[in-house]
């Protein structure tokens, strides 16, 4: 346990250096920086990655080289302004391996070039094609990290209101559910969070919302109804500025009789599940597997 805490702190220090001054960079500069980081992270060789286009939306399909027993529809994070990375693909590979599932991950359009509702329209389009083509007897799961977690909840609202097939279960990793950024943890955890900053996220929130209010339920699901949602697992680190995004959404959904398991990871940071050398990352993937597999 002591060694694990030391490893967590070491990773936090590394991330603090990597993301130092991040909030002062423009979106274009951050995208360039992410391409450099991405080049240092190869895609694991044990997963099969293919890209296709569904209704004009690029989609990454991640498979293991074995029989598939389910489908995970996964939405990547990046504050709605940054695209899918090799870290996202490797995380999806771990989920595919754990669940013996195919992972479908759309590359939705990004702000500020394409503000709301572009990303939501893209994921709805890909989801509709998925449920039209896939074997309905296979389990279907919905997941997402950070902004992708918030987008997953917006997608659930669209699924419910249009009568589409609901996913069987949902898992959210450090979801961004409130783009108004007015919860207590935004300021209280600012000195602890090595990845996110309130200043940077506020700019990204405005870029994504465009002409729409930040408390629009499709932009900030915290302000929407969760009625009829399937069971949800939420994982969040206690050092995140988005800690209250997870807590507040969980409380809101539970008040509407939605089953939510809120899993708080002490001393951990934003989307720690991406880091393969972290023991907690494997433990979190195992928790997701257990949640999705349980009756």
C-alpha cells in the first residue's frame, strides 16, 4: 500500500510537469503538444485497431484477436477540444480484453471549430448505426472519460427521448458533468489536480457551448433528468477538480431511482486508468469489468 501511494505521487509529479502552463496554451498549441506526447505512446500490439466512417463520422474499432462477447460504445475525453489519443486506444484495448468485447469509439467533431451540438450529433449518428447493425442479443455498454463521460450522459438523454435501445450498463471515468464549473471542488482541489485547471476548463467550456448556455442539460448533464437511465458506475480521483461533478451527478441520479455506484479513488488524479504502470489502473479496470459483468 505504501509503495502504491509512492507510485501515485510520482505519476502526479510527472503529470504536473507535463501539464505545467497547459491552461495558457491555445487549442492549436495544445493539439501540437498532444501529438508529441502521442508519438511517445505506442499502441499495444495485442489489440486490433481499424478505422472506418459511419455516416461521415470517423470511428475507431478496437478488437482483441478472439471471440467477442459484447460491445462497448466508448467516448473519449479531451475537454471537447482535443481528439482521441493512443492512451485512449490502449485504455479501450484493456476494456476490450477485460470484457471480451469490441470497442466502438467515434472521433466526434471538436470545438471551437465545431461547437455544440456537433459532437452530440456525431455520437448519436454512430450509435444509431451501431444498434441497427449489431446483434441485439449481445450485451451493449456505454462508457466515456472526462468530457466523453459528460457526452455519454447527453447521449443517454437522446436515447431515452427517441426510444432507441438503451445500453445495458454505463461506466464513467472522471466525467465532466457541469460545465458551469461552480462546484466547490473546482477551487478546493485546484492545488491538488496535476492535470486540469479551472482557468483552462472554463475557456474550453465556453468554446464547446458556443451560443448555448452552459447549464443546458445536453451540455451539462448535471442539470438534466436521469430518469430511466441504466445502472451507472462512476470512478473519480479525490484529487480532481471534477470530484464534485461525479458526486453531484451521482446524488442527482440516485434521487431519481437510478442505480449509481460512485467509486472514489483516494489521492488519485484525472483519468488515472490510462496509466498502465499504476496498480490502481488495473484495479479500476477490474472494477469496471466486475460492474459490467454482474447481474
